[in-house]
């Protein structure tokens, strides 16, 4: 499981709920969770704030 998915589940959010809160599509959340895409810096900041995780974990998921 990746950090984004783990953090989302800890917060008790579905992919759809996270997408709505962050202003993106559910499909984009799915892609990020599958490692098929990286968020823009702005979206990464919104996701990080929502999930209360460091933004760098979204921009650089492999360290």
C-alpha cells in the first residue's frame, strides 16, 4: 500500500471524498495511488493539508 492510500484510509475518506475536498477527479486520485501520476505542486499541497501529511511524500513518493 502506498502513502497516499494509507493516509486517505487513516482519515476515513473514500477516493471520491478526497477528490471533492481537493478539487480534482476521483480518477486522478486512483492514478496517484497506483503510481501512474504525480500531482502538481498545488494539488499536492491541497492533498497534504487535507490528509495532514508532508507534501514531499506526494511529490517524491519513492524518497
